[in-house]
C-alpha cells in the first residue's frame, strides 16, 4: 500500500519529507537509498527504508517514555513516519562511548577504546563544506544556535545516550556512537528529529563483535540488510512485532 501524501517539501539523501493536511505535521518517507562519503558512494538496498523506519520509531517511543521530546507522532505504515514539523538545526550531534570511525582516523585514540565520560561532538551539517567539526564559538558565530541552545542540546544528548546505551546493552549490543539532529517546533522549542537507525549509529554485537550498521556499506562489505534486520529483531518486542513484521513482502 502506498500512503497518500502531500507536496514534497524536502529531499535528503535517504529520506523525503512531505506536506500533510495538518500544517504542523509532515510525513517522512524512509527511502532505500544508501550513501557514504558525502553521497559519493551510492546504492539502493531493498527494505532498508522499512527497517530504518521501524527501528527509529522504536527508539523515539522509548525516548518519549523517558521524557525526551521527539518529533515522532506515528508510523502509519513502515517506511512512513508522521512527524511534528520542525525547522531543522544544521548540526550533526554525535555522542561517543567507544572510539571508532573518524575519531580514530583524526586523533590518537585506539579503535574500541572506551570513552568515559562519553564525548559529545558537533559537526556543521553542510555537504559543500563536508560537515566540518564545530566548536561552540563557531556554531554561535554561524548564527545556528545560542550558548543556551548548545547547553540544552548537550544535556539532552547525554540523556539520550544513557537511555539508548542501557537499553542496547541489555539486549547484548554495544553502542559505540551515534548521530542525531534537532529542530525547532513552531513555539521555538528544541526537539529531537531525523532518525536513529543503523544509518546513523554504530551497533556492535557484544559477543561476536559483528558490525550491525552502515559501516558495512562504508567498507564495501556484504550483509548490510541482514545486519539492519538483525538490529530490528534484537530491539523489537512481541507487541512491536505484531504491528511491524520483520519480513515484509
Ligand atoms: P564518524 O565516526 O564517521 O564521525 O561517525 C560518528 C557517528 O555518526 C556514527 O555513528 C555514524 C554517524 N554518522 C552519520 O549519521 N552521518 C554521517 O554523515 C557520518 C559521517 C556519521
Ligand atoms: N551520511 C553521509 C553520506 O551519506 C556519510 C556517511 O554516513 O558515512 O554521504
């Protein structure tokens, strides 16, 4: 079934945002496109949008239960997320519990080294400038955020990290790092938006050390969709699985 949506408002590398009948709500379509390296490496992976939407919905619901305000309103069908409309802030807010990825490429950390307390890093979300790392002064001078906004984003991100890390560890997954994005609602409140999925997080199986995220694609390895399905299988409970099948048509 294809859901009725309004006008296309915005097209990102992996999601489309559509108008709805409600002025304060948008419908986000999770596509199967997958990219890396500022979109230089591209592919389409069947069912990726499906899995990312159910995984993100699960995380958003979990965070809402713990008092984190999110953009999520409903998943009328997997692949389509009804969301509160936000003016997105061009920040990629990254939390790191274990050194991996660009952190070990850019700094003398060992891959797998624990980072306690966790690190918060903010990058400027801008493909033209290749998402450079920011500091508070640069972010404020760019006019993106105030110091109060930065303090709030940092506090909420640490809270999100704690909730998700505890949840994932209870399921046997390590949570080395993740990236989230925030936006402002029409009242000006900063709200968690975008997605939380294997496209935007690192998930490692604690026992087998298997990589269960987009790093497989970044490294040109096989089994990408199997890894995404596995994450869904690990985090969804029986009630979730009644609504969202792990094996769609
Ligand atoms: P990094 O180690 O490559 O900087 O990535 C840190 C985290 O951010 C990792 O969980 C993957 C996620 N991420 C995105 O969601 N989008 C991006 O464009 C990049 C580079 C990383
Ligand atoms: N999100 C970036 C891109 O799509 C890079 C990445 O996730 O590795 O190009």
